[in-house]
C-alpha cells in the first residue's frame, strides 16, 4: 500500500499512465484477497467471522475508492477527486481499526499466550490513536464536502484547515503520530501472528 501510494503521487506515473492508475487498486485488491482467504478459518466462530466480515467490507470500500488517488494526482483541482481521496483516508482509518480488532480475535484463538497479551494491548493503543486520526480526517472531509456544495463551513473549521495548510509540519506530525505509528504496530502484529501460526503448524507434535 505504501509503495502504490508513493507511485501514485510520483511524476513518473505520468509516463506509464495505465500502470500508475492500476497500482492502487492492485495493492488494495491484494489486501482484500488475503482477507478473503481467511473465510474458511474457524467458520463456526461467530465473533471471529463478524470481525473478518467487517474488515472485508471496509476493504471493498478502499478498493473502490483507490483509483481516485491517481485521478486526483492528474487533476488536483477537481473537488470531486479530492473529496474521494479524503473519504478514502477516512475509510482506511476505520479499516485499520477493524483490522486490529480482527487480529485480536485471531490471537485469542491461537495457543501463543504472549501474542494474545500483545495483540490485546497494542490493538487498544492503535484504536485510540486511530480514533483521533478519524476525527481529523473526518473534519477535513466535512470541510471539503461543504465547500464543494458551496456551503460556508463553520469559522472554527476554516481556521483549523487554514492552520494545517499554512504549517505543513503540523499535518506531518499528525500523520506520524496518529497514522504511521498505528500502521507500523499493526504490521508488527500481522508479522507476529503469522510467525505464531507457522510455529503452531510446523512445530506441533505428530
């Protein structure tokens, strides 16, 4: 996902326009396919299947909105494309929150006690940070929608948006604290869960 996003906003995608347009959907499609492969794991566990279904549903929203990353890069002044990109950012935050909840449910069914404790702790931490991120992205998306419909946003929201635009380091700090840190911890939990599953399969007594 990081690779496809960087490729989408880079200038060299203009020279390979079809590939640049396809990179984000391919990346999000691979994420959704990985979740789809989990459908047959513990189908009798209702709570686990509900958590998995929620992540898959949000993954479909990400997949549908992902082409707007490239289209917004090619037409940055188009408000419709900008609104779709901010909506994608907001949905992706909820996707990460649901993914953390799903990983916690998955760890609860595995024999690794350490993984269960870590998943429970870090999933809660990630959800708190991502909840703050969802507020920020939600405010930005709301302002963009009001502007696109020629509705004057509240003065406070306009001041916040102007401050973020005039001081990019604030936006970068916000993204680092409330997006990149939860994303890195989520990837770490995914890796540890994969290692625990492999260990339980290949080291189990026969």
